[in-house]
């Protein structure tokens, strides 16, 4: 587990959080290796499976010597937050704002990333002590929503997630995103199920390159 500020900075530097959903624990290490080889350094294991904490612990251990952040997502309550924090999660992401999750993370020095949609939710999240906010669902809200939120809120870190792809990622960064979260457009679940981890890497490289181009005007690959 890494110190909270450095976790925020590393996510900002990478600009991308990979959402790993529905991957068997046995495939998680190989899938993560493919994503890391593609240039992804922040990975979110969603807490909608039975072995989320075990998977987080395994990945945290396997990639401990590399510059890789392992966090948990779809965390709905403080009990789940505590479990993944105990397993080594460096950040905890929720699809909504649950104050007890934010407080649990802050108590342990782990970065909370609550989900928000409205200015009211965003202000409440900031008041609870969150500094990075997940804007969800990004596909429904669109890039302009980020700009609208930052108007009254100022320089808040926003991570749009849900429907972000290589085709629209530039618009989200232009609107002020600190980073983006991506699932299917980044993590090829069919290739993982087939055991084709070269294809997983190649699929991820497309999104990694799109993020780099969006943030740096195509000067990086």
C-alpha cells in the first residue's frame, strides 16, 4: 500500500485506471501482467465477486516490486472497504457517494474515489474528505459535464468512468479530467477468458496510446 498523495499523483501521471471486472482469480495475475506490459500502472479490481480481497492481495504481492497500483472498485459499504484495505488496496473506488467508505479510507490513509453525478454530491464528497471524484456514468453525462462541475468547484480531480473509449477520451481530457477509468475499451474480457494474453496486451495498448495522445498532443506513444 502506497501513501495517499503519491497514489493520487501516480494515477494522474498514468491518466488511466483499468477496471478489471469478472476475471477469475486464477487469470488475474496474467491479465494484470498484460495490462502492465501495455503501460497501465493503476488497476481496479471490482468488488462484485466472491474473492475480491484475495485477488487484491495476490496482485499487490505479485507486483510489489513494480510501479503498479492495485485498488478496488464497486465498493458499496465500509465493511467491503475495510476488507480490501486490509488486503492491500492503494485506492478504493465507488460508483456512488457513501460517506462511511470515504471515512474508512481516510482513517487508513487510503485514497477514496467516490462516484458523483451532481454538484451536490461532489460538494458532499469534498466535505467528507475526498479529493479525487469519479464522475459516473461518463457516457451518459458527457465531457461537458466535467467542465460544468469544475466551474463552481474549482480545480477538483475528476475521473470520468463508464463508456470512456479511445474514440472519446480526448474530449474528456480536454474537459479537465485528471484521469479516466476504462473497462471494456481497455480490458479485453473475451481474450482473458480465452487465455490469449498477448491479445489482452494489444487491446490495452490501443487505449494507452489514445490516452497519451489525448494528454500530450500525440508526442508520446
